[in-house]
């Protein structure tokens, strides 16, 4: 993917392992380690164009190469991450975590096993966070209704890209159903707030060149930089 991995500004300088006591408990916390600067999608598009140019006339190979590279970019760590934590109390360790990760899809409380390369813990550093108190009943709705619904949507979108859930996992991580897509949708559904987590992306302008028909239906991309811009003045930021 070249130098594009070097264009994203990350900041993991803040640590908070028990939430914001003044908000009250339980509380939901949206975090990101991206600085408040949206991704320059022109750089991403240029990189994808260069990959597609390697496979003239071979739609299948072009699509596979482009989608694989974009998933690597968005899910490789250098792009930044967004994740959710519910702090049940101010007791250290009394929390639940939720996110999406490349290769796994939905990850709850780090359930990727000893070899899993994910980190959504309360001890992970972040640049910005936004915190809101929620009712205990909403936690059940989040886990039993909201997240399963999003997992179903991401699975359908993944299928349109030719990607299936990993063995034993639910939900599909793609460049369009990435960690910011998951975190932003869950936050807005739970809190009734409107955190802006996407920026415009006219997929139909790239569908033919990249060999990805599903892009005709895509008009936005979730971006941790957009989340950072949206919550930089939030509670607990």
C-alpha cells in the first residue's frame, strides 16, 4: 500500500480505565485514537486505482486485489481505530467492550482468543472520547438487538463484496463496514445522538475501474478521523 500508511495522525496519549465518574454509571464511552482530521480519500482512491491498473481486463482479480488492500489499510492499525466501552461502575475492570476488527468482524470483550490481535480494553490509549450515562435496560437492547442487527447488515454487505464471516464469528469487517461504521452506528442508536462518522464517497465513480459492482450502492465511508472531529468537544474528551 506504499506511503499511504504514513498519512494518518494517531494519538494514544490519554488513558482512562474507569470512565468519567461525574457522568454516572452505567455509561457508554466512544473512543478513537485518530486526531481530529478526516481521512483524505483522494489518497485512498489513488492507491486503489494504482492497484486496479495492474489487472487490466481482469475484473475478478482487480476486485480481489483492491478489496484486500483496502481492508488491510482500514483494518491494519495505521488507519486508526474506534471502539466502544460500557463502564458498569467505577471499579477497575468492571466494563464491557465492543468493536469490529479486520479478520474477525464483531469482537466483544476481546473474544478473539489468546492469539487474537485486538485491543479494545479500557487501558488502551485514545485521543478523544465521548461519554454518556445509559439505562441498564439499554445494555440488553445493545447486545440483543442493535448489534445483531448491524452484524446482519455487515454480513449482507460483505457478501456483496464476496466476503463471508470468519469461522465461528459474526459480522463482517470490510472497508465500508469497518470499526468506525460499527461504533458510530451503535453509539447513535443507543444514545439518540448524531455523531457524524462518515464522509461522502461516490462509489459508482470507481465501481467499473476497480471491478467492484457493489460500489454502485455505496455513497459514504466511515472514518475514525470523522469520529474524532465529531467528538473532540464531547463529554470526557
